[in-house]
C-alpha cells in the first residue's frame, strides 16, 4: 500500500529519524530572598589599640602630674600673693564713732590687742529698746569672738545674744572688774559686764583665755 502524501515525518524509508532535542533556554535566575550581609568594617590601626592597652600605671601617673602641677602653682600664687587664706578685715572706727555720736551709752574700743587679732565686722544699730555696737574678731587661734556694747536692758539683751541656753556660771575678775561667766549657744561661752546704762558682752567659740584677753582690752 502506497503511503499517501509521501513518507510521514520521522520516517525515512522505514527509518526513524532521531528525535531532535528541544530548544534549550537557560533558566532565568530567581531573585534571592536572603538579605545581603554588610561587609565588616576594616579593622582600625592595630597600633592604636595596642597603645591603649599597654599604658602603664607610670604613664597614667605622669599624665596626672602634668595636670596637677599648674593647679598647685595657681593655688600657691593665690595664697602667697593674693592672700587667699587671709580673712577680710574691716576698720571699726566708723562704727565706733557713730555709736559715740549717738551718745546712747559709754562706748569703749578695745585697746592693746596684738596685730594677730583681726577685726572682721563692725556695726552700730538701733534696736528695739535701745542701740548696740557690735565688733567681731578673729582671734590669734583662728576662732571667733564678738564684743557687744548696748543700753538694751539686760533681761532682754542677754537672751537675745546668748539664746535660751545662756546660763550664769558664776563671777570672775578680769582687769580689776567683776564679770559674770555665761554659757551660750552651742560650744560658745561668754563674759558679761553689767554697768549702769551699759551692758558689755564678750562671746564666742574662742577659748576662755582669749575671751578674757578681749574683755581686759575693754576700757
């Protein structure tokens, strides 16, 4: 039987043509879903880290010394040339003259005190019931003492100056006059001289011998 239309595809006189491979196309790459890892930063210079880790206590001490030397020099200049540790002093004369001009009571200015007694405050003020002259001192031992002269009645003046803690401790003679020893606020003590028209108080945290020295200077 004759084959119509000639030999069919794939046949060639009874032979089968070999199958042709299908056209090969490269597979399209699929997008990656894995996030990209950032590349690490380049390491710093090894010498710097090594220098930090190898700083010895001696190097640290030298660095601290370099900082402290200028501070010490400035402190020495402040103390030696500017008087940084010296208390500021005042002239009590204007306050004394003001009290004398008021003529409210006899006014005394301590006499004969050594130069290491420093006057640090002075004021004259009119207060309820009278007026008061107050002079503050820094004693040679670096303690505080005040000289108060006033015509305020003692029953009002003493509680105001010595507080409720002020209690009489007995008489004592200073410079040929009879003073009264008192306790005062905190660790303070006082010497009190009662005169007609005037009360004199020497009070402070100074030692008793310094308080007596100031009381003896009141004339």
